[in-house]
């Protein structure tokens, strides 16, 4: 598990990808797929429009051992939300805690954004919003990733 300030953040960005130490981000690497990851974890994804909070787009329920997602989300929003909620499942998070939310965003960003893909796109644009669109992630996840680069937690490019 990755912990803030832990040694895993000091590793090169290719040394710890998708939560797997030593995974290389090369030309043949696949982009992270949270639906496949949930399936591997035997973690159901259930679409419901009656989530507890009207502004909530997804949540992990320890009681039901499932991720609940609001239907009809934009595909990129859904992808990022599921990746975020998988982290809550992996860490056994219950309730709302700002540190848990930040950790889930950081780990989801590292899984969803491959440094090699950013490097490929950097020749076309330096606009983080345009890069986020091409990578099928939300601008929030892109901002989290860029903040980790600025903080030196991950290398800019592999």
C-alpha cells in the first residue's frame, strides 16, 4: 500500500504502476482499466440513482462490499470515480475523511495516468485540460497528478 511520505513515492514513476511494484510503462503497456480491476477484486459495481448525497457520484459501501455509481455519468468521470472508490475498498476506508479522499485521488491518478502517455501528448500541447481529455481522466485527477509531479512524488516523464 502507498502511504503519504512513504518510500514508494520516491520510486521512479515506472517502478510502481497500477499498484504493482516493478511494472514498466512501455509502448506495449495497457492503460489502467478500473472495471477490470474491480472484476479481479470481485468487487461489484452497482449503478444507482439514489446515492445518499445528491452531489455524490460514487461511493464504496463496506456493508454491501460494492461500489455504487450514479448512472449516466460521462465515461471519463465514471472511470475516475470507480478508480477512486477501488482505493477505498483496498484500504478498508469507512466514512469520509479528507486524508482518505486525498490518498484515493493520488493512487487513482497514478493508476489512470501513464507517464509515457503524457510524454507522447506533450509534443502536441502543454494544456493539462487537453491532456486530461486525451487520457480520459477528469481535470481534477489531472491536477492531482500534476501536483504530485511538482511535489517531486513522481517523475515528470518515464
